[in-house]
C-alpha cells in the first residue's frame, strides 16, 4: 500500500521520540493512504513554518497485520471500540503511551469529530448519538507506527537510512535465530528493543552505513552485557 506523510520538510528518517503524545492512536509516526489529506496537512503545517509543505511517499507492507512478530490493531470505521480507543489516547492526564501496539490503523478524529468527542465527554450527547452522526462523515484514514520495530514495515522510495536499516535487520535477525536457537518473534524483539537498533535507526550516528556483520557483533555484545 502506498501511504503519505504531510510535513513542512521531506522525511528522510523517522524519529519516534519526536512524536506528540495524546494523539488519536498515541505517540508515533502517522501516514495516510489518501494523498489529498496529506497534501492538505502539509500545506497547513508548512505555512506555520514558512515553507510550502512537503508530502513524502512510503510503501507500507500490509503483511504486518498477519505477521506474528507485530502486535497490530485495525478499526474498519467509526465504531464504539474506535471511540473508546481515541478517548483513551487523547486523555491528557498522562503523557505516557496508553497501549503497546506496534501498528494501529483506522479513521481520523479530525476537528469536526473532536468537537463531537468533546460533546460526548461533557455529557451533551450520548455515545449512540455520536456514532450515528459519524455515519455521514467523510471517509478518512491513518496508520500509526508506534514502535521502532514497526518501522521495518514502512519503506521510503528514496535511498535513505530507513531502507538501510531494513536491509541490515533481516540478516541480523536470521543470525540471532541460528546462533541462539530463537524463534522469529523473539529474535526480532531482541533486535528492535535494543540500544543497537536505536542507534541504527538514527541517521545521525551513521551506523546504517556499516556492514550488517558489524551491527550483529555490537548487538551480541549488548545482549551479553
């Protein structure tokens, strides 16, 4: 699936630590399959930063939703479960991530929807009335990549560190499986939750330019430590 991210600059690397808390699906990197919506947001955010705004295109590998390595959640539309999840994540009483999903997909709570959510939370309308109103709302879409591990399922068409980290991860995981007799899910978890991978995914370290064998040795040293 081709997906798009609207910003004031072109995206060449993804730093999840820069994501805002209390968004629809929590802190993460957001994209949409609707290019028009990404263009609209790019124009809005671009004007705030004095630029024209830029839409960056990515390829999302939908096998993430069937791969047991990833914990995923999908909402097909505006329903009660979606509303409860939005309310959970938008609760500003805490800045902590409210869930442990790698990838979440579903509709957007845009300004119009948010106004209705506020009415619902203030007791001005019932949950049933809220959901009835959303039957006629414009179709929207967003994907949120919430963990470093999830970024392996999104690829930029540009020759960027994103692609390099994906290419390096595959042989590293295979080596963990063989040397330590791990299953795929455990091996992936060991890599994606490591400080080694955090450095690999950070373009400023230049680690993505190293051969995968060197990355693997770094990871083994970290795990043994």
